[in-house]
């Protein structure tokens, strides 16, 4: 059976996008939602994993960082694959890798095996945000990209809801191994949906490749990717990306559960319920930033103001957290809501680079996001365990929040004063 012709791209001609294209974007967003599930599950799995493998704060940091480090390291080749092979084939392959990593986690006989399986999952999830964003950049006009990317991030953030109460209940019913097995099956279902549903996905115009020049093109693409990373249009955004999203994911994805346990002795299901509410805030807030966006001074104000407000809330948790649950939850909500300004960095990149390089440009930004997450999760594991208490104690976790807040505040001020990509803003 022949493959039906692709729907042509619409971004240069009209703001009207066919309904079939919106459905395709929804399938890709479902894959991104699974990526959110995998990257945030340590917040709920922390207790069972520490008990099962006898690991402390440093080990928990290594477990969480393995995903993000692998995720970051393969961003450049995955971005190149998206530009060269297309969204459909790349996303399907990555989801199959993710499912394999989850299955390996479910049968892990030792902690080292589990860490390696997390790295495999990180590789598989590496392009699951890039895929819907590149797809949207081909199918929607530039002036609508901030709103569409905000919707992608918000709707895809529903995966964080899965790693709250649903994951806690799955752990209660089948243990952490059963939870990983269920995640693997769900990932295979989404992979099949994308492979079958995106047969007529929109494609960007591509320059013709002369016979015998494939190797030359590959070298040029690698050089072009590196050039994008060090270009003036990327520098300020890259610096901010190393702390903006990492601060949020380190708070919600790693230390929120241990903090609630150490400060208030809450059980796993209660922690899962709280994480669910925090995740809901992280789902809605990027959509608000996307809709409020406008190139120029407003975007700059939203980015700098959001960074400073989130930094203040994190620092307050670091200085006074653990005394009143309601206050701590309010500060956490402020931090994750205001910190969702990071979604505007996608619009900065979209405005600064041509469509045919969008996979690599977004890969550069996402690389900075997740390299930052990996570094901060390892670093905060060391910071939290510096007291020598083994498992992270309250004082150590408060120290983590304070350091994150100070770092985010400083970088927000510095990049807000002189972002080089002024035209993109």
C-alpha cells in the first residue's frame, strides 16, 4: 500500500491549520507527556528506591541525573535526525527506546543497572519535546508559535500529573517495578499511534541533495549545529536555559517529595496528591505565558520578572521551609508558576533561526535545559547530603532550595540586562 502524500506546510501562507494536523500534533504531545512522566517520577519513587537499594541522597541524585545527562548528550544528533529524517520516524524510534529502558528498569537486579536503564530512557525521551515543537514550527505561522508552543508544553505537562497520585497508587499496588512495567506498555501504545497517525505529516521545504554528497552534507550539518550553539542569537538564551527549567524540575522532580517527608512525615499517597497539584500548576502556567507573550519589551519583562519571582520563592523555601505546610505549598506554587517563563525561550529561538535548521536550533536550547538539569541534580544531591546524614535531611534540602533560588535570581538579572538576541525578543 502506498503512503498518502504529505500535507503541505502552512506556516508561510495562512494561520488556518487543518484539523488533521492538530490531531497529529496531539499525538506528538502525548509522547512528550510520557517524557514528563519519566523525568519527574523520582519525586514519588525516591522512598521506595532508597529502601530497595539502600541509597542515600547522593545516590538518589545520580539516579535522577542519569536520565537528564543522557537526554542532554544526545540532543545534537537527535536534532540533526529530526531535520534529516523527519518527526514521525524519529519520534517513533525514540519511544521504542524509551519503552525498552522502562522494561529494563522494571527488572533491574542492582542499582547500577537501574541507573543505566534511566540513561536509556533519557536517550529515548530526548526528542519528545523537540518533535512537537519542530512539527508546529512547520505547520503554524511564526506569530502564533509562542501560543502553540505554550500549549504544547502545558498539555504535555499532563505527564507530570501521571507521576503524582496515579504513580503513587501504581507503586502501592504493584511496587516500583510494576509501575515501570506499566509505563513501558503505555509508551509502546503511544509509539504505535504516532507511527500510524503521522503518515501524512507536514514537511518543510528541503534543498535538493546532489548524488554523492551525503557525507559532505552530514559534515556541514554537524558544523552548522555547533555554529548555532555558539551563535550570538543563542548565548543569552542558553545561559538562562542552564538554570530556568532545571530549577523547576529539580524542585518538583527530585526534592519536593523528600522535603515533604523530612519536614512533615507525610505518607507516599499524600505526597503524591501534593505533587499532583503542583504538577497541575506547571501544566497551566506555560499556557498563560505563551498567550501573554509579545516580541519586544513584554517578552523581556515576562522572562526577567518570572525568573526573579521564582527565585524569591525558592530562596524563601530555603530560608524558612519546613515550619508551616500551607506556606511551603504556596511558595512552591509561586516558584513553579513564575518559573514557567522558560517556555518563552522556545519563541526566542523560533524567531532567531530559519525553519530548515529548527530541529538543531531547538536541540541546542533543549540541550542547555537538560544539561543544566543533570548538573543541578548531581550538585544538589551533594549539597543535600553534605551534612553526612545519609538520606537527605531537612536542613540539607533547604540548602538546596536556597542555592537554586540564588542561582536563578542572579542569572535572570544578568541575562535580562543584555540579551544578545534582541531581534528575537
